[in-house]
C-alpha cells in the first residue's frame, strides 16, 4: 500500500510542463519495431510499468532492446527469427499489452502462455480471442479463453472480414496485427472511428494497409521495415493538468508537445464546449501523429452532455472530466460510456464513489453518470481501486477541496505517469 494525504492548495497552475510520452503509441512502437527488420530508434518513450511489460515480452522472444531513459533502440531481424519463450509472459496490469499481443502471438509459429495481475485477470479477453480464432488462432484459458491466463498456439492464420461489435481500438489493433501474419487480406470495419495509432504506425513501418470510410484493410504482402519513431506527449496524461488549470482560479498553464491526434483529442473539444480557454500553437505532424503546445487558462465552466461518437475519443479522460463537471454551473450528463465498466476497474463506480466521498453530487447510470455542478468539494478518505486514472483524478481534486484528500494507494500511477506528483508540485509552486 502506498497511500497519500494531500492538503488543499489554492495555488494556480502556471508555467510550462512536458508530460511523458503517449502510452498507446509507446506500446505500438515497441511491437512494430520488434516485428520490423533493421534498427528502430524510439524517442520520448513512456517508461511507465505498462510499456515496460511490452518491452520485456519481446526480449523474451530474443529481440535486442536497449533502453537509455526515454530512448529505445530495437535491433530485430523480424518475427521469423523470434524464438519460443521458455517462461510465461507477464503483462502485469497492462491492458494494452494483453489485448494487442494476442494478434501477434496468434501469428507466431510456436506456443506462448501469458498472464497478468489480479486486475488484468478480471478484464474480458474474448473480445480479441474470438476474431483471432476466426483467423485460425488457437487459444485456451479461463472460461474458454475469456480471461487470462491464456495459452496460445500460433501460426497458419487466414485473413477475415470482421465488423467490430464494440467501439474498441484494442480489438481493431489485435486483428490488424494478426493480419500481418495471415494468408490473404484482412479487413476490419468500424461503425464509429476509434483511435488510429495502429494504422498510423503500420503505415510508418511500411505495412500494406489502407483505410476508407471505416474499412481498414491489411495484408502480409510487405514486410515491416525499421524506422525512427517520435512519441508525442500523452494527451490522456495531459488531461489531468488541462482540467486542473481549467478549474483552479488564476491558472494559465502550457503543456508542450502534447499529442493532438483527432481520435484522442475529445477532452479538448469537451472542455472548450464547457467554456475552458485553449490556445494551441507549434503544431507538427511526425509519422502521422499530430502534436503541439496547449495553453489552458482558467474560465468558469458550464455543464454539458457527452454522448455518441465523441465518447471513444475521450473514454480514458471521463473520470477527470467528471471532476471538472463538479465545478461547472449546471448538470453534466455522460452517456454511451459502458466501456468504462471494463477498464482497470469499473470506472463508473469508482468515479462516482470517489467524487461522492469528496462531497460531490454524482449519480451513476448503466452507461455513464449524471453530475450536478456548482458545489464545493469537502475532501475526505478515498479509494483508487488500483487504477492510475482514478488515483490521479483524486489527486487533482485536492487542488479545489476544503479539507485534505486521503487516497488509499497511489502506486498504480507508476503505470502511466511515474513523475506525476513531482510535476504537480512544479506547476503549483511557481
């Protein structure tokens, strides 16, 4: 257990801050760098525990991965030179590793077993196992492969046409990764756009991939070729400081080199709609990924309705958006966010419980929540449920509470943002 007590702070957030590299992009850069022939250099890699699980997995296949702080060098001769791991692969708490890696494991011509911590073992895996079985992958595990641990007998995949039954970039990515090994073309169809980091990076590594009107097609006709990858700052990590600056009076904070991929920038759209002031400058695009500097200035917020196609663009940010909604004038309604139920914890339950303990008025619904804004938060004892995003949301709440906020365990923050508390102190003490 690693609990903290955070005293209230009236200090505005000011200055400049660079958040760590994007978690989603860091995972994919390691995966494709290991599958590609040649030397891949990754800059601004996220060194959190989740991404390190992906690095460790490929090292067990015999891939050379050298790490120097946030820089990685991957030397690989491609998957044809991978060897069968002698021990099970441990994915810890990393949902991205657990959901994407089966697409690769199903294509490798050997046996692999994988497992995770108690939290990861409770997260549904059948959403990726079922389409990969249609491609010819052989899986076994709890409840017919619905939960970790999993055993995978890979090889001999065939392309499929697959329509996503849920809005999930992880499922889409797992099938596309399987398509790299499959005979014939694989096509994934999504009714609503989800984050497209996999498509962007597959193009950067030279894959035979195309996308049009929600149809993404990939084949194994082209081998991946090593390339250099720059990882922008993680907008999901930046979201905590964006929201803090939006709700703490007197704040004006600039976050540098933040990823601005359209499939991930829903947090900016929603906070703007609520009345937050944003200025975006120094925009660039590298490897298909947009990024730039984001300046947030405190303004009074008003409630809004969050539903429909924007939800996949901000699903990980909904807990911190809920905190912002407690400080907005009027009611905020979140719908179509049932995916929150199967994250590191049930985030609808965890968010409503945590904010209610702090004195907010929040009502959970089956697929979201209703937040009554305009009330002062009191503080109190809270529980993070071993979920990094819940822990960081509760920590940010201490900037606006009357009394101290006590969080039972914040060790999960190391998953995505090891320097979170140091950065929080930096921007509130200038």
